[in-house]
C-alpha cells in the first residue's frame, strides 16, 4: 500500500504557519534541512507546508521526471503564474502547445543568430571602473545595457527599462504586485519599436519575436526572465575569478561559469503542478500538488559531487552526473535564453582585467532568483 504525502519527512514547522515563515525569510536552510532528513530516511522527497500540498525532490531521477514528463508535471499553476512579469508566454504554455511555440522562438535565441549580434553587444558593454568597484552593481548596469542591445539595438528608453526590471530585485511580495501603469508604458515602448522592425526590418531579438503570434508578450516576459538571472551569474563569476585568479583566462572561463552556476544557480527552485496523481517511490502524490525541484540542492548534493561546497572548475574536465546540473532546466523546457546568457557572461569575463577581492558579502540571498547579498567589492590586480 502506497504511503501518503503526510508520511514524507519535513523540516521543523512553526505553530500556526507551517513552513510559510521560513519559506519567506530563510528558504535555503529550510530546504537544506528537508533534504538532510529525506536522505536520512533513504528517500529523495520531502514535504513542505505552504498552504497547499507541496513536495520538493532533489535526485537526478526526480529532476528528469519533472522536466521531461510534461503531461504529469504542468507549468500552469506554478510559482511563475503569481508573478506578473513571468505570467504569460512560453513559460506557462504546457504540452502539447509548448513544443510548437518554442520551435518558433528558438532560431532567434540560437547560437548562429546571437553570434551575428556579438559586435553590437561588445560595443554596448560599459567599461570596467578604475580602482575598486562593486561587481554586483556593475553587473546589473552592464547586463541592462547588453540586453537593451540584444533585444532592441539599444533603442529602448534606458530609464524605463531600469524602472521595469527594478522590482524583480526586491523581496517578495514586491515582484508579485500588479503594476498596470508601468506595464502599459513598457508595452507601448515595445510596440513602438516593433512597428519599426515590422516596417523597416532589423536583426535584433525584437525583430525575430515581433512577427510571431504573441511575440510582444514573449519579448517582455523573456526580457524579465533574463535580467536578474544573468546579472547574478555574472556577479558571482567575477567574484569567484577575483578570488581564484588562476582560472581568469578565456580558455578557463566556460568551466568557471559552469562551476559558478552549480554553486549559485539563479533559478534556485523550479515548480510545477501535478496534472495527475503520481506514485513516486511508494508515496502517493495527489493531483494538484505543488511539485518542486531545486538546482541549488542538486548542485550541492554530497552524494553526487566531491567537495560540493568548494569552487573547483577543474571538476568540469569530466561530465557531471546526469540530471544533477540544472541551472537552465532541462528537457523540452530548457531555458530559452541559455545561449544568450552564456554569450553575454563569457564575453564580459574575457574583457575584464586581472582582479582581486577587496571585501563584501557573497552569501546567497534567495528571492525570485538567487543572488549574492552584496556588495562584492573587487579591484584590478597588478599584472605579474
């Protein structure tokens, strides 16, 4: 006879609110404790009390099932739906419509098209400040300029773009609050620029997306999904390279970036809703339950990685454990902007001088994305 969700291990609860307070204020210790208890019980799932049935899994088998069985694990009703910035477009499109919609969008975000934009992106990248600077603040500024160049050939009003994306960096519930006036202004600017592409042509991402059904919504949603994720990955990569200068060379940057994303995946937690009842390792999970997977937990699992807390790009000389490294998701729903983020970050790292750490707070700070608490102060290091 199958066990029920109530039989799963769980972190300690608080009277009256279950796990809601810890989920809001300290989610990383919460899920780390849950994973420890699940491993001790010989399983790969633990329960969270968030006001609705919820489970978190962290094994490669769970990750693979959640990211490939699109009929059972549905995007509609997931966390993305409560954030207006992400509530729409391909992010919330389920099977069978998802594959066709992605196929329409993939060419614009593919390597060939992005490489054609590379010179424009390099020209848009701001210079590195002389002396000490906060890598987190600089990365935020740089990624804003780079995304403006990639999506809009740097023609979008920079102040409006900053105002649009700024709430995403705030703690919950700020990103989930409706902002109809701001969204109206952004949509008006996107329509203005899209009209120019449709009448005169172009080669930026808006030129690719504007002719598609729902393409302007996809532009706004994918832009929102790209900014903080890329900013935080770049800031952490700069911090790690400043502390491990032996890896600060273009030939080492791909491995250093992979290691950064293993330790600090911006998308630290992903969510789905169960479209049907599922029995997982003898546990019956009800239809409608919130099903979560955590690239943060999987990337730091001591059963999958040697010295998982250590920054060691050398580990990438070998293939990672299958379905254990998921900073961009996986399967059919692999992150649309993966190649764009990698291009922006690797080109930026290659342009940086030798660096050394000055000080700051790199502690992971989870919000809508996982980023450093900051600041991350670095300075140019003297060349040998």
